[in-house]
C-alpha cells in the first residue's frame, strides 16, 4: 500500500473533524448539560455515621464551657445556692439548653430534638459512671489504712477486741463464710432457676404461666421477707440452728427469681431454627435442649449467674436473721453460726469504734474485689470452647447425610 503524503494526511484529519463537529449536539442546536458529579477519578467525601464533625464538636464543647460559666454566675453570684450539687444540677440543665439553642440556629427541628435526646443520654451515663466510681473510690479510700496489713486476709477476730490495732485480727472468717454461703446458694438456685426458665420457654402450658407469675412476684420480694421466711420455715418450724446453711437458703430465695428471669430472656433469644433442625434430624426435645439450646445460650446464662450473685452476695438482713455472727473461722455450714462479709461490715460500721469502722470499709473493699473475681470466673467458665468431639447436632447431621 502506498504511503500517504502530508497533503493527504491533512485532508483526512480535516474530514474527520468536520464529521465530529456535525454529529455533536451543539452543531444540531442541542443543549449540552454539564456534569454535576465530581471530576473523574475522585469521589465525594462520605460522612461516617456516629462520628461528630468538627463543627458539632465545637458546638458541644462551647455549650459545656458556656454552661459552666453561666452556672457559676447563677449559683455563686445571683442566687444563694452555694455548694457542689446546685452547681452540677444547673450546669446539666444549661448544657442541654445552650446546646439545643446553638444547634437550632443552623439545623432543623429534627436535629435539635436528636441533639437534646443525645445530651440527656450522655448526662445519664455520666451520672451513673460518676456515682459508681465515686462509691468505689470512697470505699477504698476509707479502708486504705487496713488493706495493706497481711493479717487482714490470714487471721480472724478470735480474741481480738474492738480497739485492737489493725495489725491484729483480720477478715478470714468473714471471707470464708461468704464463699461457703454463696457456693451453696449458687448450687441451689442455678439448677432451679435454669430449670424453671427451660420449663417456661421450652415446655409452656398453663402451669408455665403460673410459674412465670410466681417468679415475677418473687423478683420484687424484699430481702427481709426472704430472711423471715427461712427463719420461720427452717429455724422455728424444723428446728434448724442458725448456721451458714440457713443463710445460704435465704440467699438462694433472693437469687432464684433473678436467675430464672434472666435465663428466660436468654433462652428466648436462641434461634428457633436450631431447635427445628435438631428435632428434624431425630433428636428428642430433651437432647435438643441439653445439646443445642443450652450450649448456644451459655454466655447469656453466665450473665444470669452474675446477676444472681450480685443480688445475693451483698445481702445483710437475711444473713443477720439466719446465720448469726462468729468471730472465728467456721468451715461446717450445718453446725453453729457463721459470719460473712456483709454481716461483718454491718456490725463494724455501726459499732462506733474508729478502728472497727476502718476494718468495715476494708471488708467492703475486699467484698467488691471478691465480686469482681467471681464475675471474671463466671465469664471464663461460660466462654464458648471448641470441643474435639463433634456435637450431637453435627453427628445427627452427618448420619442423615450418610444415609442418603
């Protein structure tokens, strides 16, 4: 093929440009709409949900600063409201008002409502956190003088007077009594509570509604009534002596409805498809509950156990009525009185002796640490673990697959 000359190449380019010009919308009298999107190769910035912008953070911090200033002027200069509590309450109200006013300047009514509700939620969470931390800090601060002494954890109060120095005596008898009573109460209330929850969720019927009504009524039962019930039924009627077992029975009455109600909520969350699949593969209802439902709900059941322990470990009035108090270590819960940390704290703080009051706050600190340890142990035991042996559900599935 002969090569094109320079003149021929120029002619070809001219023809192509004319053809493109004639086929364009502008040459036909059309209107060209410019692209409204971002340039090619770039994307519009996206805002992350739940992350405040710089403007929102500036408004919130400015609202807090303005509320603090106005609250100081109102409570300290204009009105006779001295003290920390009036200042905090006025600040909380002004934070919400100032924040809503600033947002209303540039936002819609829906945004203002959302900001007000968000401020109220944050203030509630802050109030709860401050109350909890201040309680823990105050307890440890008051008992700090007694906590460093090792004898507080290795000795009891046998032969130690109320005015004895802190390097004599200890909390061993109360710690041992609390652990024994809580262990017995857990051994009684967990099977009954979880069993009642399984009956209400998996069996049903008229009797299940009656059980649910009784459990809900027991949830609001005062602790002193539980103590009086065990005192009347076990100690007065059956002749049982005041002991750690009687105190554990009273604590189990308090823990049982909490564990049952929390377990009902957890078992209802288990998907029904798991039950249906297990029953379809040939498993009975009992095996479905034991091998499918309970392992699936194990972390939630641990939460129910934690709530029950939290309710029972700090009760004083049932223990005061049923166990009595001993100043020495008692290991047999069926014979003789047995002390516990809540009862020891009650007796120490109300004694009026400065040394015993310090011991009482030290015992309260030990009780909080003990509850934390029990919570961690319950969580560790309830953690899902992969078993080397396949579960019943998996074995039934494999068997059904092989028979096809």
